């Protein structure tokens, strides 16, 4: 294991804007740059801290040009070669594939683990155990994903259907299929089978193997990424040629159809902090008083429940409101219900259509 561990690198895609967390998360200050767990560290800082015991200083962050300076400020021990700066967003396959090509060029035997910068994980020992099993499988040329044992029929996550056990592995199973976010009835049916896990978007795989799988479906895509790794000075020229596609669609789903993907079930706490209702649950279980993110002294609440984000310096007072979401920032205020938290993205699109980019 130690020899394999020496070849292991963490790739941290730090992109997206967290549309369902607006106005707290903005295009210029997305959710991974915020402390959303109330632990005194931002999500990207927590992610880097989480992977350090496994990879040491072998951390590669892929982020956008508008966020690179703040990423370096928040994680100052990253070297110049440890941050890949995307000229424009091209989705997860381009980000992770570029990192894979860079790592392959440095070491043909490199193994990468891809861990999103904006997820919350609870249970470090369990996380390290699961990734350790995934690493062993990746060294045997499997594309490995991590599946979270579901606790309820969530509709905000994708799912992985697990099949037969993988020979010689403690808990891994072959992946039968990846499933997009389901409605409530389908999510309930998935849990009833005992075969489905939440898709955490984590992958562990040999860098060269990932690019070879991509080349099978998208040969020009893989060739351009490898060319970019050999000639980084051509970034501006080559980047715009890359397709916008997620790694799940580009590689994971086709490889699963060929029975080349395995999943390691995980029982550590995990959430992608997809909306304010999820954020409330991460901070504290729903109770008889609102959960507060920010200075507690700035919130006065009577006979109310929900989540209040105090980020403006103003006093916030709520009275007689159940499951309310209040997000107060210096230039914008959101008021909705926990039930409608997933719909904040629609409100963002409404504001964009009205030309209100100043609050996006």
C-alpha cells in the first residue's frame, strides 16, 4: 500500500457558483471559498486538510481565473505548479482531465483521487479507510467511484446502482448504472432495493487510465488534454476546443456499461451543500429555534424555526415563522422557505433575465 500511496495525488476541482446558495455564494465568491460548516475554515480549506494525510503535498487544484488568487490566499502552501487555472469553465471532464494529463506527464504511474472543493465530509478515519480501498482497486486499473450509503430518499443527489461484489475487495461492488437525480417516488423505490448509493462525485483512478477511457469515447478530447500537458504555453489556444461535459457522462457512464467501474460504499457523513435546507441540516438538526450562520448576537427570533445567515452586520428579527430561510448579505436579502430551497436557482435565473447581474 505504501508504494501505491506514494503515487497518489489529490485533484480538487474548485469551480461552480452554487446557484442555490445565492446570495451567499456569488460568481466572484462561490461556496467553496466560504465557511459553511461553522468550523472556522472554508470548504476548500477543509477539503485540502482532509486529503493531506493521504497525499501529503501532492495536491492539485483546478480553478477559474477569477478565483485563483483567493484560492492561493486561502491555501498558501500550494506551490505555483499546484494550481491549474482554467481560462473559462468547461465542466468537470475538462478540469479533471487536464489534471490527469498533467499528472500522467509527470509520472506515468500516477493515481489521482478527485474530490470536489465544495463538499462537506464528516468522519476522517472512515474517509481514509474508504479511499485506501479505492486506491488499491485503482492500482489494478479499475475506475473507482465512492458511493454514500443513503440515509433518506434524497432527490437532490444522483445515485449509483451497485451489483455483484468485486473479488478480493473488502466492500467494493461492480457498478450497474449511474442514475440522474430522481423524483421522490423513484428515490424511495431505489432505497427499498438496497442496491443504490448516493453519487458523491468522487473518483479514484490511474491518470493514464482515465484519459484512455476518455479517448475511447472522445479521442480528440483526450488528445487535446495530453497536448495541453506537453505544451502548457498553448493553453489559450487549446482550452476553447474542449467540450463542455461532465465526467460522469464522458467517462463513468460508458465505462460502467462496459463493466469497468466499481464503487466502494462509504458510511461517512457527506453532503454537497446543494441548497440552504441542506446547509441547515449540516449546521444542526432542525429544532425549535432557527439555526444561525454568522454572529448569533445579530439574530433575534421568536417562535420561529429554519436557517438565518447573518452576513451584513444588521440585526435580523423574525417572528412566528416556521422553516424560514433568511440570508442577509450587504447588498441582497433572500427570504424563502426550507421547502422551496431547491428553487432558489429559478429565482437566480429570473434575476439574470431581468439583467440583475449585480446581485449574482
